[in-house]
């Protein structure tokens, strides 16, 4: 049984960006693991970190990350994949990033998260022994996505990688910020067409992130409309040689 490992910066990114492919692989007999990197609960958040949950309509007493971890587990069930693994690292608002513009700016000079994240990723890859890894391209420029890519590249595993296009940033702008674009420009592209079952599983998984759907999309109808803008495709940049029988076809990204 081949194994795929999806590395998700946040508690929604993998399902949003490549959930249909993960569901397709599971239906094809793959073991599919999903690890979310920035999931640590922080007691008594303040300032911008607290605002990141109160702007979702959640009281300050709520353990926001615990709630989101439960959503992640529900999304994995909807996709038909293994229960997700949750790495104990703090999101950027808990690492000194104090505003929305800072989240999409350059990494702070004192943000040393890569030093801690890289060995954790190396251990995860050794444990799961994936035949294929799925990881973000950091389209949109969110600092957690950028740092996740930096940590993963420091590990440099000798196995194929599908670099996904980060949704919903891909449909929010005709020319989304893509700070790492040059490093993916020379890689071949791969497109996976999602059948109706995979599309339905992806939609159900994305809707499981109830704390995010209203804020990100204005509700479930907005989510479905945004997913529809992807036209039933998931597109990747390919690093290395894909396992035989992998679904999809070569296509322009």
C-alpha cells in the first residue's frame, strides 16, 4: 500500500488546497496521512492573537486551537483518510506577528520557527515513510506557509513532492502574491481532475472548518462558489518522479 503525506501549515490548508486529490488517493487504495504543523493551543491570548478568534465570533474563553483541531479531524473523516497528526507549534500571531499585514510580509528576523520545525518534519517523514509528499507553494505569502516550505526544504527528503497551489489565495486575486514562485517555475506541472465523489468529499471536508467558512467565504454558499472557481481541478508543481499509477495528467499550471 503506497503512502502519501500531506503537510498542512494550518488546520484547513491541505483540505482546501488538495483535499480532492487526498480523497482520490484514499479511494485508489493509498494510505493517506495529513499532518498539520501550527496547532498549539495558547492560554489567555491577547492583542492580535486574540482578535484572530474573536473576529470569528468566538469568546476569549474558548480554546480556539482545540476547536480547530476537532474540525481538522472531522475534515479527515470526510476525506476518508487517516486521523490527522497535529504538531505542537504556534501560529504566527503567537510568535510576535501583530497584524494582518505582518502575516503576509517577510518573516521576522527573530522568528526561529524553522529551526524547531525542520527536525520535527524529518522525524515525521522517517516515521510515515511516504512514497509521496504534498506541500504548499506558499501562494498568498502567508508567513506560516513560507516558513513551512523553508523547514521542509531544509529536510530535503529524497522522495517525490507535489507542491500544491494554496487555496483560497489562488482565487482571491488574478495575480496573488507568490514569494517563492521562482523556485517552482522550472518544475513540471500536474493536474488532477476530481470526479464527483472526490469533489463532494472535498466540499464536505472544507465545510467541516466551521470557524473559518464564514470569515473566509461568507458562509457555505460562498465556499462552494470559490471551490467552483477551481473547476474541479487541483494543480501541482512536481518535484521528482511520481509513483506509477498516480492519477492526473501533465498540464499547464
